[in-house]
C-alpha cells in the first residue's frame, strides 16, 4: 500500500460514474444554493468528471431518465438501475462491464470539481483507492474485473473498501490526491481554495452573502 501520485503503470479500463438524479442532488447545499443552482452544479461537476475520463471508455449508472439522456448525449454507455440503491447499482453495473469483457474498472463519483485524468489510476493487478479529504468516503475505487470487490458506499466507506481490497489478493494502493479528494457535499466545500478557483461565474459566492451570484 502506498501514498503516491498516479504514475505510468496503467491498463485499459472503463470509467464507471454513478450519477444521482440532478434535481435531487446536493441537498446538503440547500442552505446556500437554491434547487435550480444545485441541479446546475450537479450537471457541471458530472460534465467535468466525464471529460476527465477521456480517453477511456465511460459508463454512467443511474436510475433517472433525464440523467440517462444526458449521459448518452455525452457519449457514455448508459446502465439503468432503478430502485436498488447506490451500492447495488454499482455492483450490477460492474457485473455488466465484466460480462462485456472489460478488464478493469475505475469507479468515480460525479461530484468532483477538479478531477485529474482518471484512466491513469488504473494499474495492472492493483486495487487503487482515493479517499476524500476527511479519509471517510471513497472518491475513486479502481480494480481489475477478475476479482470481486463489492461496493460499500456511505459513511466510512474508505475503511470498508480498503479492508475488502486487502482480501482480494491484489496489490493495494492508496493515493491521496489533493484534486480527487475534493468533492462538494457541504456548504463549506464551496469555499475551499481549489474549488473557488474553478467554480463557474454563475455559482461564485460572496463571503458576506452565501447566495449565488445571479
């Protein structure tokens, strides 16, 4: 297990992005962003994640028709999983990718504002994890599809995923990437220096007034 930046020892992989219905996303930001801005923010971060997946193949797993149409319009393979919850949806999608003959998957959330090149985190014979800034969530989970590694998202997922990764028999690598560690879950995340630098003008906030610029 290491604590290093992504390197050149990569493999062909498919990037799998679970995306929640845009109109339901980012509910914790309600104190500072209205529903229209939360929807727009969710689309903006998801677009950045899909762009960062290039040149790898991209699949989006979702339970929402609008997200499915949006993802198809961005050239992603759409995997619909309705009413099963995040973990089961990811597991089912991983199974479909395995059955389709893919060798490696990189599971990454769609709410990352500063994603680096995601395919570089796919390493031959290696399970790679990138925790969030709090070392609680798992912002990226990359693994060969010839092993079974069940999704276990929710509070404390990084610890659970790490323990499961250690049982696969693969090499395990933890990468504390400052860009991938950033997500937007809480109002304070909008004030992070790296996040503030990339926020679009329509979402920039005034320190004295948390409402978005119109």
